[in-house]
C-alpha cells in the first residue's frame, strides 16, 4: 500500500514539476476572418480605432461601406455629446479591391485620464468609449508586434484587454493581409474592441509593404490609408516614422522599410527629433523598430533592415541615451542587456523583441548556440509585453506569455532611466 502511495505521490510530483518547469511550444493556430458588420448589424461604422495626436487630442478612424458623415460626437457622460468634430474621408484601390470610406476625425482638446463616450457617423445604435492617457507618471504601455489575426491573436488581445493598459505600441506587422485586402478589414474588426478604447500607436513592418511589381507599385497603400499616425506633429514628412510624447515618455516610431541611411529624410528627421528632446519634460525615451538590431534567434539573421539600420542609426540612439528599443519581426521574445555596438554598455538601450503577437506564420523556435552573453532571456512563445513607467527614474517591464488561455509572466525586469544615471549624462 505504502509502495502504491509512494508511486502515486511521485507521479503527482512529476506532473507538477513538469507543469512548472517545462513549457511545450504551441503550434500556430488557425486564421480568423471576421465578416463585414453589415451582416451582423445595421451599423454603418466598423473598424473603429483611435490614436494620439499631440498631447491632448485623439484621432478617431473608422470605415463605412457607403457614404456617411465623417463626424464624431463625444462627451464625458454616456449618450450626452457636448462636443462634435468633423474630419476627412478617403478610400483606396488595390488591384480589383476598393476600400470602404475611411474616416479620420481629430477630436479635442481632451482632459488626461478621462473616459470619453463617443459615436461615429451619427449612428445612435453603437456608442464607444475610450480613456485618455495620464498627463504624468505612472503610465502603462502594452507592447506587441506581429499581431496577425489568429486564435493566438485573440488570446493575446484578451490578455492585453485585462491589463488596464493606457496605450498600445505596435512595432510592425499588423494584419498579415499579405495583398488580400479583405483581411485588412477583418483585422480592423478583430481589434476594434480594444483599439476603440485605448490609443494604438503603430509603425510599419514588412507585411505592410504590399508592393507588387507592375501591378501595384506604390508601397504601404493600405497601411497609410488605414493607419494614419501623427507624423506631422513631430515634423516628419512620412507616416512611416514619427515620434510623440505621452506622460513623460518620448516615443520614437522608426521605419525599418523606408530609407534610413545618413542621406535619408528619416535619418535627418531622427537627428533633429532627438535634438529636441527635453529630458526634464520626458525623462524616458522609448524607440520602436520592426526588424531587431539585436537578435540571437536563427530567424531573420543578416537582413539589411536589421544590420544596416543598426550600423547607421545605433550611434544616434546611444548618444541620445534612448532607454529601450522594442522590435518585432522575429516571432519570439528576447531581452538583451544594455548594449552598444554589440557589447554590454551601461549607457546603451535595452533591446527587447516582442514579435509573438500570434500571427499565422507561427513561432521562431531556433536559437543560436551558445547564447550570446548580451542576451539575458529568450523564449519562443506568443504573448505581449507591458512597460509600466512608474516615475522618472524607474519602470517595470514584464513579458506575458500566452500559456493556452492564461497569461503567464515569464520574464520581468526593473529598469532605471538613463537620464537619472549620472555616469550616462550627456
Ligand atoms: Fe516582420
């Protein structure tokens, strides 16, 4: 009897240990396609999402199948809209596809940390609401790249939705439409519950290019039409790179798939943008790129967007004392130490890859062995990151792995801002 009990206890112990210590890498899950809303309801507006414009304004974007007013009515109480704003409508063609009417309306000035209720195109059947970011610390960012639209994406979005985040940073590869434009619409519907409630700030990845020689020679057609970011406000001339400030953080969204050499507009813009930063007003600087500059996964090694962009721009970010650089592209999680020119450097940024949003291509499972010393944590899993900037000196970064339906924190690190480190004073 004692023997049986012993075996039983041992088995239970083995199962518990296996559950804690090992983590079986999940395969990709199937793609989702969310049909047009008019099949589900009579509301004209769909794919509602919002993004910051300056410190106290918000852009509301949505799509209607037919003509509809480009109007947002809003206020701080449900169904009571004290304010109204009208914006612009565009559309685009891509091969045989013609988009719906894409509406862009800038509203504000808005108060910080305040819930606003709003409706689009004067449709009284659907009311949305969003919360504006705080004007000072603390602030919480959700960070995820390579989102796609699979069941894993849904899982990631569910976890982000539970996180009480203030603002989304998405360093590239959004819909994985890959030339099939209805998938952009489907992506817009999948993310609407979250993206209509908190600002989503994005930059482009390779899946946004969608250029076809001879047939469609203009790159980023869908991306630029559907995801207009506030580039003019930071004196950028392109929707593909820009910066913004929120609650003491200067956020730089760089473009890995447009020119970045020292003669390029992006390079010159970055130089002038970094020169304008006032570390008293924004003690933290967070950069975002799509193709990682540091990566010890076997996926995406040797690409120009990683190696050449790093060669040209790393010094600029280093000298400006950028705190963190987030990247996507590699479908896995990896965190490096503070680094510059391949070596540990206490005044360099921490590079973090968060490319495991849940896209249909699956995980990048293989790593270079042995692990480089500058790589502190690497894990092939889907999930998302959270950066909680607590005050001007300290921030907490956590990686939330999708373990089936549950978000498990498998990596976390406290960061000290470089602006508070006297050894890194510029
Ligand atoms: Fe990518």
